[in-house]
C-alpha cells in the first residue's frame, strides 16, 4: 500500500483487505448496475478532500453532487449527528421531536414563508417532488407544465416531471398530464398555462441539464402567469437551495406556492423537504393523505439544523459568491473553454468540443473530482467551505487536463 492508511478504519469492514481494483470487482458482483462502474473507491474525507482505497487524495469539486455543503467529516455536523444518535435516533411520525420542529421553523424563516406555511420532511429530492406532485392533484386540476431538460428525480411521479427521454421511456406509462415547454421562455409558459393548469414546476437554475440559467425575469413571469390562472408555482431547489448559489435559495424576489429541497440540506445525511407556502396551500394535503416512515427523524433534523447553523456562522453564503466568482473567472482563457456560467458554487465550464468526459478523467488522475454533466460541459458543485487556495489549486491544474483532452481530438 502506497500511503499511510492508519486514518482509515471501520469497525465493520477491514478497509485495507482489498485495493481499489478488487473492491470494484466485488462491487460488480454485488451492487445493481444502474450507476455503471464507480470511478474510485473512496474511504475517507476531511474538509474538501477525499481519499481513495489506494491512498490517493482528491480535491472534491463535486461535493457528492451538491450535497456535502460543509465538506466531509465537518466537526460540528459530526458532533450534532453523533449526539442525537446517542440520545434519540428515530421516532415514528406518531410522535415528534423538538429538533424536527426547530428545523421546520428555521426553514420557513429562511424561506420568508408567510403565516400558515408548513413543511413536509422526507429523505430525498425525488420524494420531495413526489409530495409536491401529490399536492398539485389536490387542486382539483391535473395538468402540469414542466420545462424541457428539467430533472426532478427518478420515482414515477418525479420522473413524469423529468424531461430526459432516456430516463422516461423504459418506464412508460408515467403519471399523466405533464407537458414540457422550453426552459426560459416566457412566451412558452404564456401559451401553455391556462385555467386547467394545476401547477408549473421549475428549477430556478437547471442543474442536471448543465447549469442552465434562465433570463432574469423568468421566475417573476412564471409567478405572474400562474397566479393569473390560479395555478401553483412549484420551485425545485433540490440542487440550487441551501446556499449553493450564494443565497439561501436561488429564487429571489418571488414567492412560490411550494419549494422542494434536499441535497445540501443534511450536509450528507438524507433529508428532503417540501415547503408549502401559505395556509391555503398547506391545507391541500390533509391528515392521512401523505406520509413517510423516516422523514424528519431526529438525526435528519440534527443534520439539517447543524448544516444551516454552520453556513450562517461561518459566512458560507459569502464564501460561495467569492470563490464561485474566482472559479468562473479563472477557468477562462484556454482555447478549449468556450465560457463559464453559474452562480455561487454551482458552476459550469463550457467547452468548445464534446470532450468533458476526457477532461474530467484527466482531472481525476491529477487529483480533482469534477462532473462531466454534458458532453461539452463540466459541472462544479464543491463544498461551500472551499477556500480560495483550494480553488486556485484546481485552476492551476485545469490547463494541463484541457491540453491532454485537446491532444486526443487533434
Ligand atoms: C438531484 C435532484 C433531484 C432528485 O433528488 P434525489 O435526492 O436524487 O432523489 C430532484 N431535483 C433536482 C433539481 C435535483 O438536482
């Protein structure tokens, strides 16, 4: 073994019994193949770094896809979750717990939600959108408008909102009455939304589509159009929420009828949330109409409260803005880079050629984890604690990876 592995230990499995290749062979024989072959076997993390089973270190610029807001093994999150587990780890939803209530109140406060608003806790983004989908059915209307290239999750309801044909087609028929219109087009919304529309579902910035930012007036127009027709406006902030874009939520100056959260909220512990704005909307789902076993359990609530606390205490919204700007400015200048787009620490590097996978592979070899979200787009969604020095180390390594990818095409 090449490195000091003493920091890696588990009382459950001897982490050193195999190297990466052997672990991956075992993975291939035991884990369902929906994710393909994992790129690395990771055994440890600290701050914005992770280590693989062969002892190699990586700067994590993906953060578990916008999940590890506080990086890895953050001491405050670890202690909050550990203390809660040692006190009361789970209760059914026949009971509640003060941390669950406190997290609900904190989320409503950050969202600026009016009196009568309420949250539903679940465990993932797709579940949050599933709950939102059920909410729309209670309006008495069934028609839903979503956006082309939208990603809202993989369960059947959320999948019906998701646009990508490769994800949808194998599972037809999906729950019905969902129409997709071009993202960012106010005219398309105006044409599609009428008095039979139950809801419009939108991501404020489309994450899985490659960090696509709509025109500045888009969400306000969506709000005006939905209001005029008595339709709900539901914003999916699963990826963009909880400080990712440098503000608590990516939608600013618009009050939706509902918002879904997940990814960053638990800092790595599964927490999803449907936030329903106003008493009238909150009354759409009545007792017995929805539920979950794990949602909002004390550990999840502790993780959510701890994550929100550290983001505020350590000024991580401001950090997301400054380091995000540093990244978007710093990636420019190479002939293979067409541009950068993004907000805060959700950034995309646009390439002039469809070689994102190759660039990402070379970066991984160099010790940097990024995501080739589209053939010509690299996505960055690092921990909100990423420092300027760490960002600089990535910017210093990027040109060599771009050069290697360029050589492969010429
Ligand atoms: C990731 C994501 C989801 C799905 O969340 P899961 O936790 O993977 O179910 C939904 N919407 C958006 C915008 C996402 O980025």
